[in-house]
C-alpha cells in the first residue's frame, strides 16, 4: 500500500471522528445560555420599590428594594414573574406608577419580565396622617381656676420641679389639693400618642417647636394653641410607640363634653388627636346661661383711659411724640385678667418702633397701669383733631364663672401744620418819575405741606395816587409760587416809603399777615434834564412842538457845505477819467 493511500485513509478516519464527537456532544445536552434583564427606577422620591420573584413552586424570593432614582435590580431571567410593591416613606402615600411605555402599574402587580423595564412611581404627602390618632394615656400637671394662678404656678420662686404639683389655684394652702377640672380652669397636660406612623417622622424632626403647630378645632371642649396666653407644645418621640405632646395652659371651655381635640401640623403633615379628660366636670349649658344676667352685667368691670398726655402744645405735622395713657379698672371688687389692648390710629399718624397691641396679665380692682407709645404725625396730616381708638378685651371671674368683656375708648389729638409761606423778593425801580406809572411786584411761594386760603394783597403808602388799592388772589396750593402786581404813580418828589400787606388763612384756619416794605426815590424831569426837560415827548410843557415831532435845532449849514464839496469832487473825478479815456482812443486810431 502506498503512502498516498495511507494518508487518504487517515484523513477519512480523522473527519469521521470529529463528526461522531459533535453528535455525541449534542446527544449529551450541552446547556444553552438564557437571556437576563434589568428593572430600573425612574425619577422618584419619598418611597421605595420592593421586588419579589414569584416561584412556580409557590415559594417567593426577595430580589431587594430600589430606594433611589436610577436604582436597579439586574440579572432577572426571561419570563420570570416579579411582584412589585410600592412602599411610601413615613408621612407619604403611593399615588401611582407607570412603565417606560406609559402603562400603569398597580401596587402588588405581578409582571412577566420579557425585556428591560423602567418603573416610575409617584409618592405624595398624606392629607391626614394617622387620622384620629389614639391617645394611650395622659398625665395632668397643674390645675388652676384662672390664667393668673396658672401663670403664678409657672413662676414658683426658687425654681424646683413643680411639674406634677396639683392645686386648685389658692397659693396660700387654705384649700386641699384637687385634680377636679371645672369650667374656666387652666391645666397642664402631657398626652401619650400611640401612632407608629409618626415614629420615624418625629425622630427625624426632634422637638423643635418651630417645626410644629398645635391648634384646636371649634368642637373641642379644651382650647390649646390659639388661646391667650397661648398653649406651648413640646413634641417628642415616645419609646418607639408614638410620641408625646406636652401642653401648658390648656383652657377648659366646659359645655356638654370633656373631649380634648388637637390638630398637630408640620408642613404637609397633619395628625388629629382626640382624648377624654375623665376628671373634668361637665357643666351642660343652661338656657339661662344664654341670656344676659342683669345683676352680672351691672357688676361687669370696665377698663377706661383715665388720663393721657402727648406732651406740651399741639402735635405738629412731621414730628414724633410720646403718647402716655393710663388705664384704670373701674370695678371696686373684681380684677381683670388676660387683657389685650389694641390701638387703632388715624391715617394721619403711625406708630414708631412699637406694635399696635400689647398684653397685660392682670389689673387689680380699681388698679391703674400706664403705657407709653411712640407716634409720628405724617407730614401731610390735615390740621384738625384726630382720634385714636383703644380697644380692651379681658376676662373676669363673677361668682366663680369666667366671663369675657370688651370696652372701647378714644382719645383726640389736635394736629397743626407748620406755616411756611415765604416772600421771595420785590421788584421795583430804585428811582421813578413823578406822575409816571411804574410796576411794583411782590413774589412769594407756599412751602407748606397744605394749601393756604383767601390770599390778598394791599398797598399802604401815602405818597401814591392809588394808596389803599387791594387785590384778592384766592387760594395758593402747596409748592406753588405767585405774585401780587401793582401799578404805582408817585405824587410828590422825594423818598417814597411804603409797604404791601399780605393777608391769608393757613391750614389751621388762623389768619396771618405779612408786611413787605419797599422804598424808592421820586424825581421830576426838570431835576433830571434841566429847566427845559428832555428833548422829546417826555417834556409836555414845550409849546414849540407838536406831539410826536422833534424840535428843530437851526439850519444845518455845515452839513450842506460839506455835501456840496463832496459832490463837486465826485464830478471832477468823473470828467477827468472820461477825458483820459477819449485821448487814449484817438491815439489808437492814429496808429
């Protein structure tokens, strides 16, 4: 057998082995790679996306959570079934979600994964967190029958922990301690709120009072947060169970219920708290309580302004004054408490560096208190009497029943405007001719902030032919300039001395007079031009001339002779030039 044949046989065997190997490998089931996909989160905040792989055998496997924008879960095999759950952060709720194509995904949907998927959820603040949150318990602290005693409780001399002291309001110890709450009492309360939805939220914010607002709805039997003095609220986490709300100065209105309701707010978060205060005495409102009691009304204490002062003299527009008022409680037996004083100023005035209201803790029977406010009168204030209204709202106890009262007082303060009428100058020649008419003008301006009225000007000078002449100029607006103009004629030679008397009424309706003196010299034409006076129409005594014509001054021989000489010279020059021209022409012809 040749080498060539052996080579062909070996090649055939090698090819056959390779084919058989491939078939064998295929028969053994070599695994084929399965594609995988990724679930990615779109833009979102205030929540997370939880993914769970749903097994065919009923067993589920957590794939993890996506908590940030563009977060992702990878390597999810094709045709896997994944359950999607949207988990809002504390204080938020799930609104809805969509995939990349805009298809809506609901909370708890099971999706079959056939491609990469993008999920974009939306979480929004809850409109009301916890709804009516459960109050597990509460602790009473101070119980006082009026704001005065409640305030004294918090001003215990020497400090010390008076947190759980309970007494009915008498500080002298004559009455035994009691926890009974009657209508009109003030109490301190600590509420323990069982609301786990707030645990994380409260823990993050801490007990910063500025971040929380506590108010009371109108159907609450206790008032907190919007009373005077206001209830202070401190909010703290409560051992992982919820949170505590510490209230001071809660006022018990009474009525047909003993329920305390609070609305706790921070930003978009709201919680409504409700709690029965068991040891509050329920005093149903009687029909007689709704009608005025003549005896009680008669005993009502009135707060009045017994005196006031705004310094010496009337108030002047543009200036600042201290207004001092003394308030007096007219009752001989009852004190007033929680008094709020509110001032309403006229448009002509404004308060400077102070509020228009202030609080007075209490005012004893027949007691007085003095307050001072700084007031600026506006520069354009009308010159008249302006009234400031003062309102007093306060409480008082009538036979153990707390009542509210209000009185209104007003004080009047006259305001004056500064008169700034100014004469700016007088126009008059230093010398005038006797019998000749001349102009006299007095210029003035009203620099006041308001108008002046009934302005007039009058001449007062014996040496004038129109002495006593008067002009009525009317009213002159603020910032306006004008003048009084007269035509005067001197009667006699010599120094002329007089005045223009200006009379007007200022904005305060006071009549004022300004005298403007003037001086000039009266002379005659004879004194100025000699016995014959000046040439021209100024000398009416000249008999040799007609009106409007000048007097001849003799025949002007000098000018005539001069004119003849000039003309003769011109003729001579002309003839000489003509002769020379003629001789020149004749010479040319000869040539």
